[in-house]
C-alpha cells in the first residue's frame, strides 16, 4: 500500500502582545540601572567615602614672635611646659582623666572619641598618646619694663610687646595634634595622634640693642643696693645704643596682682621717667660757658653763698670753697661757681646748649614709645636771675630722665657728638635672617668741641679721684663721673624731704665705651646710695670684657 505523506497541520503566525513587551523593557532597564549602581558603589562611592575622611585638629600650644638681645640670646620664649595629649573613646575618658591626673582639659570631641590633654603630665607614648614640650613666654625676668607683658589673649599691653604687637603676632606659630576622622566625623583611633607645626617656635621676631649680660649686672647691682625706687641705664657712648635699662621695683609677669596695689608703683619705668636732677647737670653749664668763650682756668672766689636779686643761694652746708677754677668747682660741686657761670653767659646760651645735649626732648627708644620729654624751660620763660640761678645747679623747673642723662653724658664721653638713645636694633624673619634695621630719625651731630669735652672730662675724672665721686671709683678701670642730690619739695610722713640722688659717669676714662647713670627716687646721699652701684657695675662690666 502506497504510503501517503501527510501535509500536517499549518502553524499559525507568531503574534506579540504589546503589554508584555513594555513590561519586559522596564525589567531590562531596571536591571541595567542596578548593575551600573552596583559598579558605582564598588568604585566611585568608595573613593568618595575615602575622600570624605577629614582631619580633626586641636591646638596644643601657640608661640609669639621672639625677642632677642644684641648677641642673639632669647629674652622671652625660654620657658618650657610639659603636656600630655591622649586620644580615647568617651567610655574610657574617666580612666584617661585618672591617668592624666584628673584633668578636665577636654579639648575636642569627635563623635564619641575625644582628645584630652593635661599640663605638667607625661604618659606612656604610643599611637594614641603624645608627650609634648611646649614653649612658654617666660624669660629670665630681665628687662621687664622694656619688654612689657601680654594679656590673657596674648595681646601686648605695654612696652615692646605692645609697640610691636602686630609684628610679634604675625611671627608666631601654632602646634597641633591631628586625628583622622571618617566620613561621619568619627575618630579613627587606629591612626593615632600626629603632631603638626605651623611655624611653631619660629626664630622670627625682634633684636634689641640690650646686652643681657650687662642687663643682668645692672639689675643684680640694683637688687643688692639700698635703692628701692630707682633705675640704672647703661649706654654705648659711641653709638647711642642702650645696653641695659633697669627699673625698681619691678613686677612678676606671671602674677601682676600684687603690683596693682603697691604704693611704689612697680609698673612705672623710672629709667624713662623725668625727675629733679641736681649737680649731675653742672657739666652742661660748664659746656655752655665754654661754648660762649669762658676760660676754664679763670678763678672764682666762693664764699659759700651768692646773692641773686632778692634771693640768696648757698653751697652745700654753706661751705666756702675759696678760689676755684672749673676743675675745683666740679670736684667741690660748688653751686655758686656754676650760678656765676650761667649768669655770665645768659639764659639763651645756657638753654641752647642744654637743648643740644637732648634735655627737654623726648627720646624715642623705639617707634611709638620712649622716654618722657622732661622739662627744660624755654629761654624766654626765664624772666629773672633767680630762675636761671636755680637751673645752673640742676634745680628749679628742670626735669630729666635717666635715659636723657645717659645720652648727654655719652656726648661728653665720646668727644662731643650727640647720639639719640635707642633700644630696637633689627627685625628677624622665619629663617632667622635680618630683614629690617632701626636707627633713630635724629642723625648724630656735634654739640661741643672735642677740646672742651676733654677739659670737662678731666674735671670729672679728678672728681672720681678726690672729689664727691670718689665712692664710685672702680678698682679695675678708670672712670669720670659726678654725684647729685636734688630737692623735690615732697615730704614723707615724718616730715623729711624726699631727695632724688644720682650718679652719672663713663668708663674707661682713656677710651670711653660705657656710660652709666644710677638714679634713686628716695635717696639720702648720692655718695652712699648711687656711687657704689656705679662702681659695682663698672667693675663687673670690665670683668665681663675679659
């Protein structure tokens, strides 16, 4: 039987449902988006999370620009303080506080982790603990009145600290402790603490003309003396630079409270304050007389007193010195001789000469500060012979600061050139290099002829040998100088007049280098309270020179 091939059933054409297509497309798109997102999480999001980690930073210490003496010795920023910094979690803070001696100096909190610090404490160092040595503003206690001090915010209040507050602030730096934070601001304890310095304890700052060795000699000599309210100034007579500037009483920069109620006014810088002068002024009357052509070898007969108008002036205790030249008059400190000299040349000559020596003019020791102007009467203000007579032995309305007196005696010492006194020398940058110099605006100028300086200087030298200055004569060098006792018109509770006593001089006499002025606001006798201080300072400086 022939097999017949069957044609079979015919398949109908495939027909797609439109709704199914749409659903399928949505599913595919969602799957693709999920895949991209997963890849993003595994790559970019991890990078972002790492980038989101931040650094937590706390300040451990700050420094202020340094202040140096002329030889590079630090006058501040010499103190040291220990500090412990620990990274811990909040749960262990109590234990850390116990470790740090019960500190409550919690500095910062990072999402449950903390950094605690404590002063004068040490910890076992590790990744989460650091022992730090911090620099403090302390110095050796030298030059307190010149340096001044800062307030609780670290801002300069007076002295160099105030005058150069901006410079010293900009020269400062900061020491930090850093900790790594995650994206949520949590401290990563495993990374520990890292110390970072931003110009901390930079060498930048100021250099003064002060020599801390000379300053120490001056301050210690004052401390050993009977002077409780006074000053010492030491100047390089060849340049005008102040090598030492000390005032007593002084104060503790770390505890100012006692000084606030002290009747002796410890905050007052007596080295730059003006006071009655007395006989240390007589050499400048001699200078005026020599400038006007008077002969220093002319003899004046002192009878112990002289009459000027209706007023009588007397030498000390009414002593009659007899016939005197300039030399004997300085040795005897004869009031009558210098009154005669001043009256003979007139007020204008006297005032002009004394003004040239810097009296009556403020000496700007550094920009924005300086010595008090004092008072030198104008020549036209002297309307009587008695007024001029008072001035001629350093009394009357005359007021002079120790710094001004030092500058004037320096002119006598160096051969007749006046140098404006100053105390700021240089500015130092972060690398320790000089980027600025300071010089006074007033250029040095001649005030008296060198030959006349030699004449006056020889008289002052002889005064140290056998006159009123003998108590100040140093044993290891030669010197020239003069004592003074000035009336003040002020009386203590016992009715005794307070006297201002002085000693002004320079050494070595043969080649002068140092001028020293010693001042006592509550003196009795310059030969007893000021001259020995001059002697001690001169001897110790010469030993230092060796």
